[in-house]
C-alpha cells in the first residue's frame, strides 16, 4: 500500500537542542484540510501538538508554545515543525495528519503514518 503520509526529521538530541520535523501528505488537500502534528509519549495516549490551517492560523499545545513553530512550505508542499529548546518530556513518536478540527469532513479523515521518533536526553 502506498504511503499516504510520510514524516521525517526525528532523532536523539540533548535537552535544549533543536530538531525540525517534516511531513508530506499525499491523500489530502492542504487548502481544505490543513495539517497537524501529533505525538504519542511512551505509555501515554496520542495528543495534539500543533495545527495549521490554509489561512496560516496556528494552534499549539500549551506546553510547546514559544518553543515549537509549525509552518507550511508551499513550494515543497510539506509542513514542518521546528522544535527548539527541547525538553525530556517532548520525547515521543511524532505523527502528522490533517487538522483535527476538520476530521468531520470525509475528505479530511486522518491517515496515520509510521511517525518519527524524537528522543530528548538529559
């Protein structure tokens, strides 16, 4: 089955370090569905990290505000998540899919890829 979404850019960094995650979705129209980054920490449920609409409106989990930035690269058609000042509690598998606020639309139902692992060490 063809990959419908791909995430990349994860890795292991020390606390205070930075990573940039990239996401490319092949099954959705960004102008309709926007995009979002989600994460699943070890032993916990998946949670919303950040979303962006086609109008550029962004939303962030309170614990990452001021440290993470989501952006849509129109030329490359990817959505990036710049993560600065990483903390140990940011350790998780990070996934991207459509903006959760639009999941009610059939064309925006979420597809989940394999995610990309982010590990922050002390």
